[in-house]
């Protein structure tokens, strides 16, 4: 049982990481820029640790795999994040999906605070699609009013990000 659960977790981790293998994965939609705002760009690298969590009930009956996320961002975003992920594989090779939420704490180009990223990823018979978006109104401190989208790239086992964002004045 334990080996089956670990094997399933490995498959899920592989799937989640494979979503970033294509160049520039992320939502094609640009963050909405309101009057008086300017689009900013941040980039850098990150390390990620995904830790499989025990399923509720019997492992073979679990509808989804569950993992914790721990990241360390470098570059224009110097931060850490903690989050949770749910992932599901299908019986069709190359088809699966995941969702995740992660709270990011740190500094974005000199501004300190926190914000939450929402991930939605699917693999449709080998065709990946990934959207990583700032949850509206989740920014705190000097990052209050933050909105934007992040793309993730994986090349030669190294993770990098590009973050297109705006910082609005809060009401």
C-alpha cells in the first residue's frame, strides 16, 4: 500500500512539474491595467519542494493527490511561499489536472508584504495549460493592491518565473 501511494505521488509530482516544461506556460490573458497604473515586470528563479500528504481513507480510494508546497524565490521577488495542492490523474495517458493556493511572503522590487497565488493547471492528452494568478485583494503591506499573472518555465531541471503585475492604490 505504501509503495503504491508513493508511486502515485511520484506520478502526480511529475505531472505537476511537467506543466512547466513548455516555454512560457501561463495564462495568455494580460493582467488588467487600470487608469493611472503601469505594468511592471519581475523575473528570477525559484526552488520548490512538493511533499505528498497522506490521503483521507484508503490510498487506492483517494479521488485526488494532496501535497504541500514550499518555495524560495530569488531575483526581483525575494520571498518564500507555503501552499497546498490537489492533483488528479485520469486513465488517459497525458491527461490530468491540478489546483493550488500559495501564500507568498517577502519583497517584490523593494516592496514588502504578502500575497496569494492561485494555480490552475491541466494536461489534455499531453497539451499543458497553466494559469498562475494573484488572488484579488490578497496583497498586504506595501503589496496591497497587487494584481498580476506569473508564468513558470522549467529548463534543465531549473525553475524560473516571469511576473507581470500592477500595484494599485488601495481605497
